[in-house]
């Protein structure tokens, strides 16, 4: 594995990283460390990849059934519904995790390291308020939260329609700055990192790090659904040590 380690001033007992393609056993369009069990990859290969990831973690991740929404799972509660796009944990060694392949993974913690969260933020989740929901579920003052933006599709590659721009701008007019006209009429190029920063700022979170790594542009390191169609998934994970 060659994980991306967040460059942020998190407490020492908060651990977090995002995987890349490196270090796995999957082949073909999934070549590398594919951690998605819903992609069409060989289930045995995915299981082996997840086992490799597990050696770097204190426990099995609380995997979610992601639906591009804004529900938040209480990862501390084994009985909580896993149909969600974000998870929050206060107990130690509970691993919050999200899978992505162009959508934006966002990891969060507070300055004391008392609570952590992971969010899967595609455009639907962002527009629907998944980041705001995760912040609220953490129960800490937003000004004391840190956020890290992992690798996602960059603004040069993220082409969207007018309906996507309208959904963001209607809810938060400042989001207009995150869109530039595309060469095709009625299309725009969207900056998902800027959209996330704007939504987090509205929720009171201004200590935001990361962003800028494009999954679409770097096929050697990252899976990209928009680029390849059939492809794997990377994981972003975070937990509190005991």
C-alpha cells in the first residue's frame, strides 16, 4: 500500500489515510487495491485486498452502503443502519470509512480528537447536505473541527449540466464561483473541492486541508469511474486510537 496521509494538525491519537491503487491483487480494469465489493471485480480478490487494508487498521472498517445521500451512520452502534454516506465515531478503534472513485472523500475530527467522521461527497451528497449533516452529528463546535479533502475528480475533468449548477447556486449563491462554462453549451466545469470548502464554511468549519489531487487525471494512482466506467474503489479511513 502507498496511502495518502493527511497533512493536517490532527491530534496524534487520530489516525487517517486514503488508499491508492497500489498494493493490491485485483487485475484488469480493477488492477490494484480495489476495495469495492460492488464493482464487478472478483470477490476473492476484493476480500484479499480488504484483508491487506485490515493489517493497517485496529479493527474492520464500518463499511457503508453508500447511496449518494446525506444520511449519517453512528459507527459506534453496531445495530445502526449502514445505508448512509457518512459515519461518525466517538469510541476508540472504531474505523469510519468511505469508498470513492471520483466522488470526494472528506475526513473530519475535532481539535481534541474526541470524535471523528468520514463522508462520501459526490455532487448529489454535497448538494443534499452530507457534509453539514456529518458536522452536526459530530456534536462538537464547528470552529474546533478539522477537515481533510481527499483525491477526487478535478475541475478540469468534472463536466456537469446546468441542473447541477442550479442545485448548488439556489441553495448557496456563493457556489457560483465553483463553476466555469464548458466548451459545450449548457455544460459547466465544477470544482468539487471549492464546493466542499464553501459548504463546510457555511457549517462553520474553516480549518480545511487537502484537495487538488485529481483521480481522473492520474490513472496510475487512482481509480476513476468517469474515466474508465468499470473500475475499482479507494477507501478513506479515520479512527481514534485507544
